[in-house]
C-alpha cells in the first residue's frame, strides 16, 4: 500500500491479501462471493443464528447493512 511500510513479515501479508482479493474478485455471483468472504471471518458459535438472519436479509433485500454491522461487531 502506498505510504505504509510493510514491516517485518508484512510483505507476505500484503501478498496474501492481494491473492485473496483477486480470488474473490473472480467470483461472479455476488452471493457466493459474500459467502466466500465471510467464511474467513470468525463468527462466534453463540452468534451463528444472528449471522444467519443477517445473511438472509442480505439475500432477500440486497441490503448488507445489518450483515456488515454484525461482522464489524464481531471484529
């Protein structure tokens, strides 16, 4: 990234991020792409139902607001 030092071992992280972004960008179906992305996020088992409800809302309304808020809360 321009303006930021990668730091020790940072180059490997940047390369992995770039490969992951490229892979996700190659998935045409946005729902499949969302699932592939969120598979990498640690969703606590105790909150799985909440995640599923937010994901259902995304698929039914094409509005990811609730899902993004949930994922941000898990971070």
